[in-house]
């Protein structure tokens, strides 16, 4: 009996040791049939992915980060040699971050699979509570990317959970097609962090190279919630239709913003970097906030251009030689007029649909009356013949 108990105990311990040695892969993010994580086709800017976790993951005792991702043209990324693969414990980029240079990996056109040692990530991410993963690589030429999965674990783990899916590519755009206009001129939200993004892009580039300064009216409901430590913010002028390419920018931290309306001038010669103002086609403002409870509102009054030193303030948009974004009051008036016209059109349509059956009923009644009269006439004629 004692020998049997010893044998049983030995088997239990062996099974326990085996279960401890064969752990489970932890998937941080992956595409599904409901949502494929991809960067759509683009000629410039960045490709890659961002995964924000609802609950932090302790990766401190794990060996590798496992990544399976599609990149259409890695050579276009190698040409820029600009990008990072990041882990953070702050729920956003650039804070409590550890990273590696993705160009040390052997990228191939198509699907790529990597097992990256976690001890190669350098920085100050708290590996016991990772909650953010990002890969970005700048591209110089048409490109797209699709994430299959990003996971963490050990080489001894059961890899069967890493099911491979070759997700379909988005349709490649016609390079000669006109790009659609993008207009996002206000944002509301809360969170820690929460990012307000005001974005305006247009398919037909314009030449504003004759102007010296930009003049902007910007509303921030509570500037005290602005969070430079979570990413800060920028005002950007670009000539590549998308952010982070052929761009000039100014750091929001350098502007004396207050809660409420702010009107200010930006001399463009002070921020010259990469924007071709003869092909200007993109304007963006982004700001990080630390406001988990209070809703923050950020919106534009107007964006205009002109010679340096003009007066800037509320109600002065029509004094500038060129207005890119109409004043808020004018936009609101146009929106109200359009809404009223739509309501009148809807009312007219409803009235027409209501009266249509009445016309049909009336026609049917007239037809029935004529038919009855005809029948009476025929009966009368028959009686006369007798």
C-alpha cells in the first residue's frame, strides 16, 4: 500500500512539474473575423498597429514576444529606417516605455513571424503591468500592414494557441484617384489618457507659400487637464495628406493656452522642416489629456493665413487674405440652414406620401360611381326595348 501511495505521489508531482514547465501563451492582441487590425494602403506616413489592453499583463517572467504581421513592401520601410516596436505600462506611447528598433528584424514582403526576446527591449516599462503595444514604421512608397497576432510567452509553452490566419488584403487604391476630404473640427471625450484630434485634409493641394503666418482660434474647455507627461500635443501643417510626413509642427507646450478661447499667430518660418507649402493639403491638432472623469471639449473657430503681424481674435476671420477653415459661427449657421432644408424636404416627402392614397381612393370612388351609372343606364335601355 505504501509503495502504491509513493508511486501515486511521484506521478502527481511529475504531472505538476510538467504543467508548470508547459505554460500558456498570452495573446495581447489579434485580428478577428469581426475586426482586422490593419493599416490601410498609403504612400507615406506610418504602418503598423496599436494594441491597448483593458487589464495589464505581467510579462516579467516570460522570454519572448511573438509577432505575426503582414507588410506589403518592407523595402519602402527600410528606406526610411524610422520606427519602433514599443511596450509601455502607461496605456499610451512614449511614457513608461521600453522599445526595440524593428529594422533589426529580418522583414520579408508578405507574412512575417518573429520570436523577439523580451530582454532586448530597453527602457523603463514596468514589465509586471504591460498594457500597451505599438509598432510603427515609416514608409516611403505604397504600403500596408495587417496584424495577425502579438503575444508573449516562453519557448516551452504550448504554441498551438497561435493559430495563423492569412487575412485578406484591402483593395489597393488607384494612385491617380482623388483623395477624399477629411473634416474633423471638434472633439469631446474623457479618459486617462484621452486624445483630442482635430484633422482637416483635402484631395486637391493648394499653394499658400505666399503667406508668412498662420492664425488660429482654438477652444479648450479645461487646459488644466492637458497632459504633457502623457504625450503633449502638436499643431501640424503638411503636404502629404496624412500626419507625420512632409510636415512642419509646433509643440503645444510652447503656446500660452488658457481654458476657453485662444487666438494666436504662428510664423511659419519659425517651424520650417518638411512641409511643401506649394502643395499644402493637411492640417492637424492633437492634444493629450489626463481627465478620467470630466469631459473635455476642443474645437476650432477658424484657421487663416496672411502676412506676419496681423491682429488675431474673435470675429476677425474675414480680415485675412486666405481662410482655410471658416469661422465656427459661419459653419454653425450653414449647418442650421442645411438642417432646416432637410427637415422641409422630409416634411414635403411625408405630405406627398400621405396624400397619395387619398388620390387613389378618390379615383377608385369615381370609377365605381361611373360603373354603377353605366349599369343603371344599361338596365334602363333594356326595359325600353321590351
